[in-house]
């Protein structure tokens, strides 16, 4: 069944129908994210009048999809089921397939996947990105052994929570940190994220205990250390990489980089960071942290590369990084980032 064509003729016949479905889906979604939530807060979140929202929530309540109490509205079990079923077709209802094609062309990569919302204002959207990654990996990964190299960061920490044992069906999964990163907040280090991914999927993981910054003199001997070399060999054999894309100044601050380096990044107009590389708007590398592990050039040889970044604030960073992304990249993002990237683009 061609969902998009079906929706096109339905919209021609009854345009109000699709508008109503979209609106009720978003109401259910936000109640799921925010519940228990009051009507006024929900109206502000959805930019609806309280009168319109009351009409819709009264109908959803009468249909047995939501419950209302003094503490606010929540979904019923039936409401949860309806929301889950709607998730499968809402990307088409919201026009995401067309946006995904346009965005992949703009960024010069093969695949873009979009979820609704804006993670800058709705942190729950990051978990939807994780759910989409989980389902996509379930569909793509070959049976047997898969070595998955993962980066650290706040986005990756949220994504890791959404991986499930379905990924391990007929597969042996081994999660390894893509690069050394000891020195960041413990819960967002790549080691912790690989551990979480392994725990949630029933896979295994290995840790790489290497400082964030290492001098050139320290770098070479570390590569030969007995506790480090086996993990580096595993990283080099990875067939999957999952990483996020950060804003340059945010990442510099989070890593407590020296004042002179921050000044250089500002002078060179750095806007993005990934894999320890800092990029300007044209995708030129303006600074590189000499970390141990995967380098950007290594990505061209890896079959499955997933870049995950969301929120309108990440748009400039995403565009800068994508000058360097391998063509086989799957970019998973949200509606806000996609709209910001596409704004003003010509095709």
C-alpha cells in the first residue's frame, strides 16, 4: 500500500479530516509526554485556544483515550495503544517523507528520518529519536556479529535508553566507545553509553579508559598499551557507528577547554563539533582534539553510520558537519531542525 498516495487523495476529498487527525495525534502525544498535564499548560504547548482544546479533550475523554483528574490529564491504556498505532503513519500525515527526501539532497547523504517536535523545548523528542534508531537498526543490521561504536553526549545518553532486546534477535551485539572520552560528565561518557546500550539490548560492551586530551608524546605509547590496543582493534572492526553532532561553543565549554583554544574557535568561527573535530560553517576543520579512536575519515569504510541531532539550535552545526559526512549516513532528527535546515534552501 502506498500510504502517501492514499493520503493525497484523502486530503483532496476531505482536507479537514487530515487536519483533525494531526491535531488529535499531537494532543495525545503531548499528554503522553507531559502528563499529568493541565488544560492551560497543554493549550500553550500546542498553541491552541483553551476553548478549542477543551472541545478536543472532551471528545478524547468520551472516546476513552484520556483520563482527567485534579492533577491533570493522562492517557488511558487505550490512548497509549492508539498513539502507538498512529506513530506509524504520522510521518506521512505531517509531510515528512517529502521533507526527508529534500533534506537528504540538501545535505548530500542517502538517508534522513524525521520525528515530530522540537527537542529544544520538548526533551522527550530525544527519546523518540532513540526509538526510531532502534527500529531502523532492527530492520537494517545483518544477522550474526555486529560491532557498534558509539559516541558520548547528552543526545546519545537519551537515545541509549530506548534501545531494546529486539536488536539482539539472531544477532551478537558488541558496543564499544568510538573514541576516548574520559573527562566528561560520567553519565554522558561513551563508556557509560555503551554500557547502557548493552544492558538494554542484551549485548556486550567494552570500555576504553583514555583521557579526553592526550599530548602527541602520550598518544603513540597509548596505542600499544595491553589494556587499550584490543579495544582499539574492536573499534577499527566496527560495522556500525552512532554519533551526535554538537555546537562548537557548547562542546568547548562542556569539555572545559583552555581559554586560548576557545578564543581560537571563536576567531575561526567554529560552529560544529563531531569526533573531536571542530568545523566552521563551510565544513572546514579549524581545530582537532587528538583523541584516540575513530577518525572522520574512517567513516567512509563503515557500512552503517547514524548521525543523531535535533532541535532548531543544532541546524547550523548539522549543516557544517554534513560537508564531511559519508554519503551512507542516516541522519535522524526532529521537525524543528529539519524545518530550520530547509528554510531558504533551493533545489
